[in-house]
């Protein structure tokens, strides 16, 4: 049974009282599903999930992530913010599937 996603991209508004990453207005946790593109080999992509995009990109670019270390440096090609962790996990899993990779290639 195919997964169905209704995508409405809204960037979270940072809550000025709480500077921690991964929080939007009202203190709600945000998960980001992201697609990285290698700057060294532009045909290489990586899909992941995090609650702190800047820190995660820094880890990828420092070589701390074994799967991405050989194609450093990376740039964020696309990211989508989710307030529902289960939906974020499902969307990441979808993007890692064959049809999800095709969707990302043509739409994201």
C-alpha cells in the first residue's frame, strides 16, 4: 500500500525565549527531514532526519558520519520541517525508497 503525504511546507518560527534548535513557537519540537548533496561529487545525495540542521550538517562536513565522510563537503539541497515526529520518520523512510528517490529527484 503506497504511503500518502500531503506536503505543505511551513518553516517554523523560532521562539525568542528559547534559543534551542528544533523548537518552534510554543516550544513544540520540530524534526527536519533533509536531503544533502555532495559538493565533491554532485551525483551523490544523502537523506536524513534531525532536530538541529546546522549541527547535523557540521557533523556531515567534519567527517564524523561514516556514510557521508568520503564525499565531503555537503550542502543542504532540501529540508522539510515536521511538528509530528512519526510523520517525519515516515517521510524519511519514503524518501529512501525507490519511489521516494524518484519523487525527490523531480520535485525537491
